């Protein structure tokens, strides 16, 4: 138990980046986490998932989970594996989604580690272990406790919480905390991920006003999306689908398995029903998306357009695949078809198999359907890479690559400002998180006139603040930061190495003859032997 009466707020993730969401509140009598998410993006960031937590897991009394997305929930099984045994509070729909998402995350890790260890054995390298197993995910699920929106719940001796619908995902919530003090309780609001207007399947986000401290996401803080109605969004999707059909190849959609996939299925179903695009097989090649779709169907009465979702999930064009053999068989098809597979940022799962099979085809189309973090394969493709490495193999990019971000689960800059305005007055300070540099700086600028600049804080990874009744006070970080701030949401050494290998292969392949190729290799060898980068 701490001796200081003012709570400490620590930022263990989603600080100057958009993944690994994890915030810690330590009060006089308790320590709780808001989220415990997986880091994604560059290899340097993903390595944080394997390192030690910046706190003792067995010292955490409870977790409050804003929603089921893996960048918010994905390290919960590891937390349990390393000693946490308290309750995990979230909404009922989030419990249902986590019951399929966390075991799926464990399965993906186990499979990828199995493949990696086969390569490591061939290279004489030691084996590695997954971050957690499916058994850890199962043990984690026994700790979940379902809460309703709008009801105050005692989380610890001196701390209460209530959920507000965040409009981001089935079951998503913003979290309001009350922490006991000698006079009035200290009120803290965590936005979680805020949904946009015109969000298919979800209502507009809600929340209270007049809190002391507000922690707000900033994913799209630097940009405004077009004010697009559902009908116009479908029309623009129809343009891409028709273009893919005319090219006569596959339309490959890397998509987050939960909600983004279901939104796409609704719009594809409506377009085909109206005859606006040619009918074609639509493959959902993700066991997780298959199970998540069943959960969405079960909760259809709680979401907007639930009846249309049921029709889409039972349409004759839709094919759910389960086995690896079924997945591989998809790419033996010819002509136009649609395949939707996870992960949404192309960093894991079956989508990498489909990209490897289709990126080199001129008649293929790849449509990114959401945000692509810096360092992810999805961002590299959007940035115009002509060649990429997938699962250790070089693939030339000839397919058409596009971003169709009108399904984003995140509010854009104007919507974030409107949501923040509805929360005012914020008595003390606003912390901006869950954004890259452009998003954080963009939102800070847009808040000018609404929130004084000296009341806006942009914390770095592992920063800590004492939340006094007047304002927050930085707390000295006595241990080395797990990752330097300038390394977050950036291309890292692994991205540079992959590009170097691609460039070397390109230089050798375009050399005029064997003698020229040998000269290129000799220059590279001298550079490696001497360490002279100018050679």
C-alpha cells in the first residue's frame, strides 16, 4: 500500500503509438489496469510482448477492459500466466468476443512459433516459445466478469467504475472511474476507442461531462474523412468491386476479423442483392471471423441493422472456411472472387498466405479496409513497396493496392473534437494517447480554444503522473524505458534489413552478366568485412 493519497497514472502502452493499450491506476489501497493489449507494428514493438511487464502481475487487483480488440485485450492471458488472479471487468458482448479472440490469438502464436522453430532448427538457432498458450487463454476467460452500461460497480476498496457505450465495436466501452478522496471523489475518464458517425452496426458514442482527468485516443486526430453516408460508402465500395471483377482476378481484403468483416459482408450482400456488382463467391477465410460472426448474429437484437446482418451471414454467396486445406484451395480458383482474411494489418494469420499467392498477379486487387500501423506489412504495401518479404520469401508487387478507410472503427478529428467538447469542462487535464505523432499533434492543434494547451499532455511509453486535485505531476521513472520513444511507430532494423535484402536481390538480378553480378557481390562482401558503409 502506498503512503501517498493521490493516485498514480502510468502509461504502459498506446503512448505515441496505436497498439499495446495498457494504463495502470495505483491508489492508496489498490492497483488496477485499464486494458492489457498486444503490441503490433514493427518487430521492435512486437518484441515488447515477450518482455517482462513493467509491474508485478500478481500485484494487480483487477483489470477493466474497454473492448475485445487484441491491441486492448491480447496480453491478458500472459498476465494470468504470470500471476494475476483478480477479476477482469468488461461488457457481456466483450466477454463473448474475447472467448473466441483470445484462444485464436494463442493459436496463431503457437502456429507461428512452430513454423519459426522449424526454420530456427535448420539455421542452428535455439527454439522460442509463444507469448502464451491456448491453455492460458482458457484460464484467463474464467476471470471475466460481465457488467452493464451505466451501472456503477465497485472495482476495489476505494474505486468504482461505470461503462459508457463507445460506439466502436460490439461491446466497446469508455470507462469512468471514481476514486475516493477526503472530500469529493476524483473522477477520471478513459475514452477507449471512440467510434465514428455513420458507424454500421453501432450507435453514436456516449460519455459524462465534468471529469477531473480525461485520457483520450487520437488515432485519426490529424485527418477528417469525407462525410459519407452508408449509401455513398456502399457506392464507393461497389466501384472497387466492379474494378476487381473487370480485372478478372481476386479481390483480397485484409480485414480485422471482428466487426470490420461483418460490416463488409453486409455491404457486399446489399450490393449483390441490388445487382450493383456481379455476384461472386465471398470467402471469409478466418476461423476467428467465423466464430465472431456467430456472436454478432447472437447479439443482432442489440445492434443497428441486425436483421440485415442476419441475412448477409446466411446469403448463398458467402462461404466460411475452417481448415488450412480449404484456405489453400481458394487460391486455386480462377476468375473473380472475394476473400476476406485476418489480420487487418497483414502481420499474421491467413492473409499473408493470400497476399503471397496474389500480390504478384496484375489482375489481383488488394483493398486495405482499416488503419495500418507504421512498420506493418499493410503500411509498407500502401506506401508503394514494389517487392516485399512474406514468410521469408520475396514477392513482387504487381497487384493494385488501395486503402478504403470508410469502415474505420475510429472517430476522425472532427468527431473526436465533438466528443471531447461534449465531455467539457475537464477540470484538470487531458492526456492524448493511442495515436502516432501526426494524430497526436493534429488533435492537440484542433483542441485549441476548447482545451488550453498547457492542460494537454502527450505521455511517452512508461511515463507516470501523480493525479493531484489541482493538476498532474510527473513521477520520475527509475527504470530504463522498455523502448525509446523515437523507436515507437517507426520503421525499425528489421524493416531496414528486409528492404536491404530485397535491394541486394534486385541489384544482382538486373546486372548485365555474370561478371557484373560477381562485382556487386564483391562490393557487398567488402562492405561487410570492413564495416565501411561508403563502399
